[in-house]
């Protein structure tokens, strides 16, 4: 197989052919080629059909690909390959100054989170001087169904992955306000997709409201979500849905713009 002409040359013995072929198969799928047969995969990559077969079966076994009646498709787990890079450096670094500015503007805790498996994991955070009862630190893992940031991320999952999550998830009633019915949750996620933001009012902890919005990449895919957490006594609902929401959406747009410029 020919090496990618954008890859720096290395010694032939250091080049792992099977890895190169596996990545070529993943990259062969696109918006125009969402589903391919084995013969089509081989033709698109220039890989022999026996080699292509071994690769797609390996990707299927690892959860990166599905096979329905001989038609192969990538699964959302492939996004983990991109999240590994975003999580390690790019996105938190880009988002941090914007979170700091939002925190300075509103005086409330601001965070950035992504989905990792069945959890929300926080990658960046700007803490006000006010003490919040909820302890959420960078690296903290939170149930996505009970938080605004988590539901924003769930709302933008591919349908198959969302259905799998809802079917497998154990919905916990953290407070009397927590949404625990899967059908009600699906309706809520549809609303989030339509309006572009979410509010969780004392659903994970009494007294705490969180509001969140998605961050999308250049292709319009949701890669993270930014949120504000506040106390319900300190910030009335009308102010939250006016001043806070406006500032949140502006911040998400700025992070998206900087992410596009960085790439």
C-alpha cells in the first residue's frame, strides 16, 4: 500500500502496514460514502479484498464499525479517536480563556465537558469565589442524564448511539426534580436539538441550576458543551434565561470560532 504523501517519511521497517491500512479504511468513509460493501472498501482504499476483510472485521469486533447485511458503516466510537486529541490538548486550552471571561462577567462557575463512555467528563473549568455545594473538578465524571451539559451532548448523539444509551442507562432520582423516565428524556433531548441549549433546574442537587450549550466543529458536529452553574436563590429564572443564556451562547460561539481558526 502506498504511504500517504502527507506523512513524514520513515524507515520502511518502522512503518506498520496493517495500521496504515486500518486508518485508510476508516478515512475511506465519508458523507458521500456512509456505507460500503467489502468490495467497495477494497476499491476505495486500494487494499486487497482479503486484507480489507480482516480490517473491517477487526474494526467491527472493536466496536468501531457495524455490518448490516454486508454493508459496513462506521460507529460513533470512531469519534473517540478524535476526542483523544481534543481532550489532551486543543479544546481545553482554547476554551479556558473564554470560560475565565464568562466567569468574570457573571461571577459563576463555568465548565467545559465532553461525553466519555456513559459519563460527562469535565476538561476545563473556571471557578468563582462563591462556594458551590457540588464539587466538580477537571476530570470529574458526572451522570449526563441529570445535567444540562450532559443532556446537550446526549441530544446530539447519532440516533443508534442515543437509543443504546437510553436503553442501558439506569436513571437515578437525585432529587424530586430529576427526569427519570426514558421517554420523557427522549422528548427533552429533542427539544434541546431544536432550541440549541438546555437547563437543568435542581435535578442533580437541590438549589443548583445549570444551563448549557453545545460547541460544534467546522463540520457542525457537537464535540463538547459549555455550562454555567448557579444557585437558584441568587439567580432568578428570568435572569438565567436572559442575561446568562445570552452570555453562554456567545461564549460557545467564540470557542467554536477559535477552534476553527486553530485547525
